[in-house]
C-alpha cells in the first residue's frame, strides 16, 4: 500500500533537469542554483556528480528539480538561468 501512495504523490509533480559544468564551487554557482530552488519551495536531487580534481578540471553536476507548483518551477528556472 505504501508504494501505491508514493506513486500517487508523484503524479502531480513537474520538473526540469539542470546540467551545470564549470568551476561550480569557486564561483558559488552550485550553491546559488540550489538556493534558487529552495527559495521557491522546489525539491531537488543530485542525479550525477563529477568533481574536478584540480584547478584545471571542471566540475559537472546534474540536478533534477521537482514541484507541484508550476509557477515556483518557472521562477526557480528563471533564477538559475540568470545565475548561469
């Protein structure tokens, strides 16, 4: 029964996937993008993560953002676009 409830809860979710690449920690882009989601009540999860091992290597991360509120998603996406 719990699995069915979880499936029903996710039926109304909408979302988008962010693929960020660059010096995400040095520029604070990673934190700013997550803050844009949090500030608008948008849930997120890290799907894939590759951390650069030196200053010459970039970090890349894929993040899935989800919400039932389409306006919140649009606002978060707009803020992320302006950050990037």
